[in-house]
C-alpha cells in the first residue's frame, strides 16, 4: 500500500509544518517546535515510510492514515 506524497505534505501543513527547503531527493519540513522531517520526493510513498513520518511528527498513525487516505 502506498500514499500520495502531496496528501502527506498537506496533512503535515495542516498540523503546522512548513517546508524549509527543497533538496534534490527530499523536502524538509519543520514544525513550530523545531522538529525537522525529511519527506522523500516520490509521487507515492510506501506505508512504512509514511508511518515513520507520522511517528516523527508525534501523530497517531490511525488518525494520520485516515487524513491522507
């Protein structure tokens, strides 16, 4: 199962994350508390990758998954 990168980024933006920089392979987003997360630049992200992003963002996986599905 995979998830859309756009939906993942939108869900993070809705939680207050902002894009700090765009690299060749990753987009780096930062929260207001200073937490930085690297989002791979692929159209679709694998479930394990997205779950790790949710964990890094201190989000509940089930809630995050519903938001991006």
